[in-house]
């Protein structure tokens, strides 16, 4: 016969004794008003005990022994990830996964078709009708200026925070001395046993320049293969800002003041704009920054100026990524599933310049799919240097974390570590002082 829980005394809140670890050392534990709850499950009951602030326990005990505190088990849950692995690196022989699976896209399309049956056809929203999304025009200007500010600040910050680059591969390291890990896959790497040959590098190795074709009309015909050299290529982030509303005289683009008139599935004509008055000055237009040359760069003169520069650079990095993500939700950006080619527009170009795995079977054509933020702004991950300033050791590679190169430069310049990057930097992992101590880690 099952023992009734009503006659059992309420378990007292667990206290911290000198024989056990202090409960406040655990993360994510909270106490509120004294409360005792019992939830039955197959063969056992789960009791949640809350008491003094700073502690919280989940007790799993057999059903017949709810009142016996000696058989309870403690499960400590943490809502915040302290350590996380880096994003997966896909092989050159493997296609990138779709951001949204194809089956899910088909299911959503069927739902839209069912919901549209028997209803009048709705007009196309911008930017599909050729008009600009008005609420995203200030975001486009902010992203463009934040990108220029980020590049200029990185050039200044590299004067005081050294960045090394391998002469034979694309790997970089933020520090006065390159890391000792044998991960080089460049020319003659077998003769050097994978060791890097470190030297100086430029800002393009830290903030990767991803280029795309510039479209004068984003709704026009796709770029054919024979015009791949006549169409200018500019940074993909700049092209996204131009299509979102930024006006650059050197890169003209077509601005429509009336929605297009759809004729067929892929055919349309522009509406007559002769009856419209003269266009007024754009109220969203903002002054644009200019990128500085290397001979115009001035290094920070004091440690306080370096810290302020690092914090401003980190803010510009976050502004670029957050703003680009907002623009990508309104304007389509495509990426090849086999190579890093990016195209800003509703449909990808027809240039057959893909040289990835099995490109012969595709005749060099790209496999276009929806892009993610890391395709447009790749975060260049580098090894995080410990706060103690000790050089990295080859035997302790598994204990070190990584962070984007821009973030690592700002941190070494004196900026605070953002919360979103603490998981991959593995700040909570203690680094052994010797190889013998590392072998004792389970």
C-alpha cells in the first residue's frame, strides 16, 4: 500500500555545510518562498524544494520513500551554456544544408495556397513590387557607415594589436607570436610538418571581403555567362545597402516610384510615372563615411584611447551584423551551396564560374539557395589568448577557445567580453599548468 504524502513532514531546505561545496558556487540556482511540490511518475515521485534565496534542488526519490531524505538525488540545471563548440566546418565535397529544410518550405507553400483559395489576390509587397522598404532605408545607411567605421578602426587597432598571417595558407592569429598548432595545409606543408610560417597581414584577412555583382535593376534579367566580366563586382554588404536604399553616385541603380505591373509569372512592365511630380529630396539620406587609406591611419597615442577605440570597434561590428540581419529579412540574398559565391537579389546569376566539387556535372553553374548571416559576413575564428598572457602550448590545444578575429582584437585592446561569445571562448575552463596535469583531466 502506498504511503500517503500528507502525513510526511516537509523536507527542510538544504543548507550549506562545511563538508560540501558552497551552494552559491553553482550557477542558475534560486530560492523563493518555502514550497514543496510532489509530482508522481512511473515508480517514483519528483519533489521540488524551494527555500532560502540562492539554492534550488530537484529531488527524485522512490514513491514509497518520499519522506526519507537520505535517498534523494540532486540535479542541478544551468540555463546558460558555459562552453560551446564552434560552428561546423563542412567539407568541400559536401553541400551546405538549407537554412530551412525543403520539406518545410513545401509545407508552408501548400498552406499559403490553401489560405489563398477563394480570396482576392493581394498586391505584392515591397521589395517584390520594385519599391523600397521605407523602414529599412535608415538601417541601410547605418550598416554602410558602420562597415566603413569598422574597417577604419581595424586599421588603427592593428597598429597596437599585432595580427599574424600564414604565408602559405589563409589562417591568422591575433598576437605578437603565431600559435604553435600544426594546421597549415598550404604549399609545401608536408615538408614543414604542418607548421605555419607567420608574417604580417592586412585588414582584409580580419574582415573578409565577400564580393557580389552590382545590379542596376534588381528585378531585371539575370546576368548571363558572357557578361560576367562586364558587370562590376563590389562588396556584397555594400550591394545589399544599395538595394535597400543607399544612393552611391559611382554605382547607379533604378529607383521606382510606382509598383510594377505583373503580366506573367516572370514578366512585368514598369508603371507610367509621368503623372507624378518631381521627386523631393530624400529625407532618409544621411552623410556617408569614407574609407581611409593606409598612409592616413594614425595609431592610438595612449592606453585609454586604445580601450575606447576597441569598444567603438566592437560596437561597429555588432551594428554591422545586426543591421545586415535585418536587411536580409527584407531583401533576398543567395549563396551557392557548393562554393562561397554570394549574390544579392531574388534569383542568382547565370555565370558558370563555380569550381567546387563535381562542378563538371553542373557545367559550372551555381546551386543557389538562401544565405545566412555567416555567408554574407563570415566570422573569422582565431584562438583566444588566455588572460594570463602566456603563449599557447601545442599539447593543451583542447583547453583553448576561439572567437571571431574582430572580437579577439577588441578584447586584447581592452574591451569587455560580450556575453554571446563567452561560450565559444571557453573562459570557464581552467588551463592546466603542465602536461602532467592535463593528462589527469577526465
